[in-house]
């Protein structure tokens, strides 16, 4: 187990890990004291030096994002934490908030202090009621302990933290749609520029960061930039949460340095479920192009995955074995994107509507090879044509699956139906069936 | 754009499809391309709306400083930059494929009902499907269907299947009209335009959404399925409904007006108009229209007569008699000029007045001086540091002026102050500071106004004359502050009638009747020896004189007596009445001779809008046999032996131009004193009122779909009066005078406790007919 570097998840196995008592037992809220004694700009510099990059998918350097907030502009600044984790396969922020909500709160205080924000917001998806309740309780604990509110820990810094519960829309994970939703409008992405750093929430300078990015900050304050950047690879520094799901023996969250490979992670997770072999997997959630067994040794950092033709995304490794029908999997994902398309722009709204109909036909074995070309051409008209990245995400699994599994698509058409037994891919299927 | 504005703007040169073009900084790529004649297809883009980038139809390849964007960009959202190279569908295969792909997506869920769609033939989707679409669809799936149509108001119908979700309508309503009553609801392919369940789309500007809809999703209830665009003959026109001066387009099929659209005039209405201007035209083809002259016979009934008969009868009745002329506020400049000349030359009198409404001598003096010389324009509103509204509700009384002020309120938080009974919805949208007044006390409120500069714009409504001394206070305020004055009458003809001398104290071109040199000037031009010197009568004086038999006859042109007073019609009963009218009315019912005249679509002419800007228009209906007033007046004058020689609109316009404006000594204003405040007993209040945009106005007749969006009448009172009456919001109260009473739901709003407000001419609230007053007088207010 040498590969693991548990920081955020270090104490998840303790029964009371989510309480302020447990958090403090392990040195929690110590970083805040340290940070509040620093100049805000020194905090930003430290985070820049650490090499921390956004953990929400795009991998933008966190310190640099904070540095974009204009200072001395006499405007309110806001920190908004994106906890609208909705990507199929992605399951890192919710377990983190269940088991260790205070690390996020501590990170929020430090980040808000650095960007001179007096208000911070956590935008959390509405479906995760249990996580919402834990987070509410944690925020109340933090207020009671003087970590939030006026004159935090006697250091003269004020911060109000608001938890906002979304209504369950994938698009609200897109930062500008999130801001619209937070302002009380229907969540649809905004035209950029202006970027949130200039005119974000209520048209004020705003930083939007992922839960994991902000949660990583206290450890950087405590241990220093060098400690953090000693982990990971050249341009992808530090530790991160990898979420393994699907056909693995022991699915879950694995906290490891960036650059670990799926082969190593599978060893940690006990391998593919017994009696089966890896067929394909997503490196970072359903909107990142799929990989196959040939990519087992790709370094799972921003550059490594990108060089191999996909994206690190949210490090949500959905693993599928040979019982899974690729057409069926892609159709399910596409149905998700059609359902979640906000409707603002044409290619996403109409394109996903059409893709689902084409894929349903293909799964049912209706069509010819020409329909696969048509599918690719329709996808080409969606990819890179939409208002935000949602539609690109919808296109990725189709393009990549046709790249690796075109034969399997054809097999559907030649046999006039799906050659797979859908039951065999379920977790309750008898091992080794089919 | 003014020349001064042009010099301030930095210019940027970009290369589009290999051609250089230089445009002001901030210009969007799609607009810069237009300048080169390169048409990039688009749906959501509209030059007067903020960019959306939603439809993605206008994708082009962009490169800045040698670095190309990895994907095609929406040209409607990106401003040009130096060293930018743009490749449109004409030179970039990627852009071309992207555009074709988007067009294919837009069509997969669009119904193929073009043959029955109102938009077919003038549809941007249809046109761009031809330029950018493919011949046959590759879509084999199931199209999205919705129930159709959905009425989002009585006048706008929504067909959701046809909608391409460009959000032009919702953005217009929010950004331009300030009426965000429609929004996009739901998501994905089920996204749709919708209204709040309890708040229909009741906007005075809703028709613009129909016009800017790039497909047939929004249609007007009155035009739906009536016509095909290629069967229509379009004529650029000017709107006759108010003094805003909108350019409009009149679409006629076989002699019948089927619709009217907003025309384009960047200086005036940009590309918008109000729903009244768009949809209130059924009166033109009403069954009440008069086709032939009518003569009252010995039996007391009106009988059809030939033109020679009718003209002979009228000439006999008027010749050598004491006659007054009521012109009405809807005459064209040329017609008003003809009435002015007819009164002075043929009738030998100054007894002429265009004010078919409340009026005063103070006003006549104000009109002949301050109003006549006002040079304020829409551009002054654009640049104003403050706008002051006095006796003027722009949204109700001049809706395009409202849009212009609202634009600046949105853009730069322009400060607006209103002296009014209460903050109307229009004032609320303008975030106006309300100075609440009890009617009659305006003068004091105006005198107390501070902080005006030479960049401030003071907009005075015609109603301000109802408060004695108020116009005098305005004149003082202007002298003190150097602020700019705009006098904004409700009717389209008033500014032109003033300019044409259709009022007792003025001759054409703003020449004071009292000035001998001015009289000589006009007499020489008209080829007569002299002009009458006796001071003329106002509308009220003409009516009183007629009633007292001090006049033998009255010429009444396009006047609704109930606009003047409750007694006006009775006062005409004792005299000979010659009526110039387009349709049967209260006046024709008592007239001795009725001469039918052409309505707006049947004649050429011009109006002056509130700025004094000429708004010329030509005949939209060629086949019409009716004639403009001036032609008939000319025939009548000839018949009477003192011709005025105005054979045509063109000849009249030439004569007006040749006469020119008065450059001699200007008349000076004669101020008037304000009245003392009225004493109120318990249960009494002073009435205020104005006309809502959509009400029982004669020209709105016959259009129930339009009437459906009129704001319902309420009786507005203050909270403390409501408390003392013991009424809650919406409970009925009764407002009475000795003459009659009006019972309406109470609306509680911030206003002076001594005030009660009613709509002047709305359904259930006609203050002149029922109460006998317009305001400024004591009424009783009780719980109903």
C-alpha cells in the first residue's frame, strides 16, 4: 500500500471523523490560525508555489485563479465552492463531505481570506440530503467554535458561509450556470467574458473552486508548498482522490499522488471482479473519452491522460469488464446528457435529442454502417460547437467508443440486436456467467 | 450617431474573408462582416439586444495575432480586435460545416408547416435553410410536439413546436420593454417560452416580440392565418396614435390594411413600436366608416348626398356667418394648415383651436412660446443627466419616449423625477423619484425642483395645463436651470397643428396673430389684403359661444366631444354643425352636413412628432376614393367664393415650405397664477386622472385582442385613506361628484392623502362622461 498518500481521507475510518472534535484531534483548524497571521497575498503565493491545480476537472492552477481577483477595487468579493458533483462516475466530493466536512470549511476560510472575501457559498447538489445535513451541522459547529462569523479566532477577519442546496441539474456544475442558479435564476451558462473573476456572483469578482481543491489548501498551509509539490509529477503536483467504481473487487476512493496508473490502482482495489477482464474505462467521468486495457500504464495526471487522448477530469475511474455492451453504456450516458442539456444552445439541445434516437436504433440492431458514419458526423457537428462544455462531454464517449469498438457496433447491426446479456454485467450476476 | 460621438471612438481594422474592414471598437464580428456585405446566418443575434450566443448559427473561424481559436466562435458575441482574421462560411470549410450542422439541428424538431405558417415567405429560418441547409433531412426520428397554439396574452399566440429558442422575445421583454413576463422554462429539447401562471404577457410592447421572432413561433392573434406576406403591398408610414413619431409599415392586401409593423428609424423609434400603434387599426375598415357626404333633411335625418349638393349646402350655411373651427388633434400638418388658412381667409376669423381636450389661456401662451421653440430631441434624452416628467406618463402617453428613457435607465442609471399623483408602473420601471402631488398643486412642486442643469430634460405633458400656474412654473424653472424642454402632447397632430397655426393666437410658421408684421407676411403669401385681427376663441369659448348663439356655425373635424367636456356635445346642439369625419360619431349624429374624409392609410401627409421632427407618409391604399381634409376644404372655400387654393397634399406642403418659419419678434409668455389649495372635508379628495395607453379611445375600437391587454382600471388611494375608509387592496370604493359616481377596486399606493386617482377613459372609469371632470376638483370617496 505504499502508493497511497492519505491526507483528506486519512481519518475516514474513525467513527466520528465528521465531527469538529475529531477534526481538531488531528490538528484541524490549525492552518487557519497560521494563514490568518500571513498576508493574504502570501497565502496566494504559497498556493501558487504548491502547484495545486483545480480538482474539478479542468486543472486550472488554483493560486493563479485567486490572483485574478482585482484587489483594492472596493467591491465585495465572493468565494463559491462548487459541490454540485453530478458527473456520472464521479464520487469524490460527496464521500469527502460525508466523512470530513471540516477540512472544506477550513479551506474556505483560508481561501476567502486570501481573496479578501467576506462571504463564501457552498453550492451543493440537492439530491444528497444526508451530505447536506452533515455539512449544515459542520457549519453550525464551526460558527459555534468561532471559526466562522465575526472576528474569526480573534484575528480580526469576518466571514459568513452560506450553504445553498441546488435543485438537481448537471448544468449547475458549470461555474457560470452555478452562479445564475445561486442568484435565483434558472441555471444556464453565461456568456464569457466577463469571467467570474471580474464579474461573477452578483456581478462581483468571484472565485469558483471545486470542493477538493479548497479542501487541499489547509494541508498546504500546514506542511508547506514543498511538501505538496514533492508529490505528483512535474506539472501535476500533489495528492488527489481517485474514485474507482464499476467492475472492480473493492471500489472506493483512493488518495494517491497524481501520476499513479490504473494498473497500480487496480492492485490497490483488488483487481477486476473475479473471473473477468478489463474491457474499457473512463479516466475522469463519463465526459472524458474512454480508455481500454492498452492504457493501463498511462500516468493519471493532467498531461499523461491528455497525451493518451483523453482528460484527467475528476479522476472518476469507471471500470467495465467484458460483460458490458459498449453501445448500451454509451446510450445510457447519452440519455443522461440529453436529460441534462439545459436547452440554451442548439447543438446540445437538438444534438443530444437526436443522438439518443440514433443510439437506440443501433442498440436494437437497426441500421447500417452508413448510420455509424452519420452518427460520427452528427457528433462532429456538436463537438466544439456548443455554448459550454456539456455537449463536448456528450460527444466524447461516442467518438472514443467508435474508435476502439466500431466492430462491436457493427456486430449489433449484423446480428440485428445486442449480442450481450445485460444481466451478466450487473453486480448480482453469478460470477463467470456468460 | 452624432459626429461628436464618432470622433471619440477608437477604430479597429480586421480582415474578414481576406477583405479589410475598419469599424468602431466594440463592433461585433457579425456586424463588421455585414459592413463588407458578408451575411453570416443568425437567429438569436439582434443588433438592439445584448448578445446571447445561444443559437450558434453564426459560427466562424477566428484568429488573433496569428493564434487561431481551436473551435469556431459565435460571431455575434465577439467584438473585433486588432490583428484579428476572421474566416466565415465563405472561406472556411470548418465554419461552413459548423453552420450547416447547426441548421440541420434547428430543423430536426421544426414542423414542416410552412404552407400554413404566418411567417412563411418572410421567415429567417426558411431563408437561411435555403442558404445554409441541406436539401433533405437525415433525421429519421420523432419530432418534438406540443399543443398549439398557446395564448400567452389575448394578442400574442405561441406555437412552441416552431420555436428555435433564440430568446429574442424574452430578451426584448426584459431588456427593452422592462416587462419580463415571458421566460424560458424547462430544459433540453423541452425548453419553451412560458408565462407565469397568474401573470399573462401584459406588456404595451408585446407586438415587437412577434415581429422579431425569427420563425413563426409568436404570431399576432388578429393577423394569424389572415394573409401571406407575398400578397401584401407594404408602404412606409407614420403612426397616427401619439406624438412619439414612430416609423411604421402598413401592409395592405386588395385595399384592406391587414397589419402594421414597426418601421426602422434609429433617431426615433429604433425598431420598436407599441401595441396600440401595431394593432389599433380596425377603425380604418369599420362598418361605421362614411363613404358619401350626408345632408340633414327636413325630416331631421341624415341622407346621402352628392358632393356638389353637400358643398353647396355647407357653403350657403357658412358664407358670411360667424363660424368657429375645431380641428382636433389628429390632423396632418397639411390638413391643419388648410383649416388655419380656411378660417383666416374664407371664414375671416381667428376662432380656431386644435385642442380637443382640456386647455387654458396659460397653455395657449405657453404653446406659442416655450413649446413652439422647443428643440429637444430623443438624442437629448440619450445624453441627459436627469429627466423630469411633469404631467406626463411616458409609458401611457408616449410609449416610445418611455423606451428611450428606459434604455438610459438600464444603461447608466439615468435619474428620473416625476411629479405625479402616484408612481405608475412606468415610473416604477424607470426607478423614478416620485414627488407626489394633489392635483392643482403642481406649480409649487415644480418650483421646488432642484439640481437641474443645461443637460437635464424636462418633459411636459399636455395635461399639465389642467393645473393653473404649473406651466408658468415650468417656464421659470427652465429660465433658472437652462434645462431643455420637451412638450409632449398625446396626439400625433398637435405639434403640427401648433406649427400650422390651427390655434387662435398663431398663424402658420409660428407667427403671432398679434404681430402686424407677421400678419402682413402671411397675407402677402396668401394673396389676401389682410387677415382678421380680432382675438380668437379657444375650444371652450367656441363651444360656449355656439351654445349662446354668438356663433352661427361650427366646423368640427375629428373631435370626440367627450374628450373636451361632458357638456361639449350639448353646446353644439344650438348651432349649425359641419362635420369632417371618417366614421359615424356623436358629432355626425347632430351635424347638419357631414363630409367624409380620408383616414390615415388613404392619404399622404405628415405629422410633426413631439420633437418637431417631420414624419411624412404616403398613401398605403391606392384604391381609396376618400380625400384628405385639405382637398375638401379647398373645394368648399371655392364654393364660398374665397378660395384657399390647396388642391393637393404636395401643393400644400410646397406652400408651407415656401412660407417658412417666423423669424421676427417672438411672442412673450404671459404667466398665470396658481389656484389656492382646495379645502377638503372628511371623505373628500382631489381627483387626478390620465388616460392609459390602452383604453376606450375611438381609434382602438374593433380590436378585442388588443383591448384584452389593457390594464384594468383601479381607484388609487393612499394607505392612510384606505385605513380611514376601512378598505383593503382590491375592495371597492366609490368616487363621486354631483354628476355621477365611479365604483372600482381600490389600489393602495404611495400618494398624497388628499388625492384619489382614476383612469380617465378606461372600461368602468370614464371621468369626463361620468364625473364631468378630469381632475383638480373635489370628489367624495367612500367605501362601496
